C-alpha cells in the first residue's frame, strides 16, 4: 500500500509542478500558479503521514518505508531547484523570458555545478537518514526496522559513488586540462 502512496506522491508532485507552470505562463494566472507550486511540499507531508500511520498501525518497517524516507529527502533537497529549472524553461517558452542557463560542459563552472549537486545529495541523504533513524527510534524494535538500517547504509554507498563519479572526476579532469601545457585555465 505504501508503494502506491510513494508512486502517487511522485505523480502528484509532477502534476502540481506542471499545473502551476501552466497556470503561471500559458494561462497567465500567476497567483494560481504560485499556489499550485507552493503546494508541492504538501505532497511530502502526505507521504510522511502515510508512512507514519502505517508504522503506527503495526506495519513492519520495510523497503517501502525506507523508500518513502529517501523520496522525502531527495524531494526536499532537489525539489526547489527542479521547480526553478522547469520555471525557467516555461518562462522562456511561454512568456518571452531569457533562455535558460545551460550547465557548463567543462571548466570551473562545471566543477562548481557538480559539487553543488553533490552537496544537495548529501543534504537529501542526511534528511533521509534522519527520517530512517527517527523511524527506528519510534518503532523501538530492531527486528522490525532492519530495512531502515540497510537503506541508511545504501545511502552512504550512493553518496560515495556519486562523489567519485562526478565532482571528484570532473575536478580532476579540470585540473589535468588546466595543467596541460598550452591550455588556459577555463578552456
């Protein structure tokens, strides 16, 4: 049942996002659009309540509960930037706004971007880990919360892979490119 809530909340987030942007730009109803966009965190609260009620009702804390915590963490950490990303594109397409800024392909700008995104991932994982730990504490039975502990460990692995695969890799590539004779620092 909780998997259905997670899927429903993911769908609801995107429906609210698109509805808010459609109201803001093509329909020229900025207040209605702002209300719809501001409602996206309500989706997170609904998922948190659903997971808490399921656990309080005696449900075993399984993978769906762990996924709910991860969804909430990533939604809180990445949600605002996802909304800004989509808003810039809608503004450009429907309201004559400036072209959206592109992520630099290389250079210092790309390095900063990768480290900023990884920082958001750390924040997301910290929120998810806090929720997972709160669930373990709330239930108070290690046998019923093994899946929550396992997800906390998986978050650490994901962060380590992300760190090495993107910010560190891009930083090293940039430094090597910068140190190559005949190349400038931002080429």
